[in-house]
C-alpha cells in the first residue's frame, strides 16, 4: 500500500460541483481506498491504496463522476513526494508574511518547457511565478482574485490540468501525512 495525496480541482467553489467531504470519504472507502482523511471543503485527501498515482487518479475521477454526476480532475501525488514541495518552496519569505497569497500548483503531467516564460509574460505587477521540479509556485501579492492568470490560461501554458493550494493548506497536508511523508 502507498500513501497518496489527492487534490480535487474546482469543487465546492461558488456553489458549483458540490462534494460534501463525508460523502467523498465514504465514496473513497467504497472503491477500496483506505484510511481516507480530508482537509477542508476544497477537496484535499490523504489515503492508502495499491497502484500507481495515475491509476488511482483515474479510479477516483470515475467514482466521482458516477456518484456525483459531474467530471472533475484529480491530481494525485505520493506521500513521499510531498516533502519536496514543502522544502522546495522558493517563496519562503512571502509564505511567512502571507501564506494565503502563496500557491503551490500541481499538474497532471509535467509542465511544458516554456510554461514559466508563458506564465510570467501574462503576470501583472506584484505577481511572482517560479517552477521547482514539477511544482509551480505563485505569489499573488495583491490577491489571487486580481490576477489575469486564469485557470484555463495556466492549463494551456502548462500543457495539462493544474490545481493550486495555498501555503497553509500545503503545510496542513504535510501534517496529515506525518511519518508517511518521510523521503
């Protein structure tokens, strides 16, 4: 069994794609995911399962579509990958000052080579973007609500679906993983 982190994209936002966490945890148990835990209502899961991350993601996406009646993207990483995101944050100073304005972006596929340049070209003043490994890091100093970097634009630049979590959530997921996240 492997411990995984699953990040669901675009649920419980503005009244769309409602997914109650208790119902989602029960659904996960029904598809043989074990020790399922969730963090807040935005679709952050930690669980154990056999198989590889892409297979687990597809399994979860299919179950959600069947049960809730809509398709969403699920980004899955292993617990052993998570510490590299925490340790690799290139925006530490901004994260300490305003953890809700620093976002970790993870994509289904590795980011395109030109993703960073394309995103920086569209960024506005006071926005900083970095890429570390397969992670995209965004600092929206004036707030994420004011950015011109829409999810669709980010997806196009990266070459696959991206979901983001703020620094506080990244750290809470690390806590949830505890010893399971040892490199």
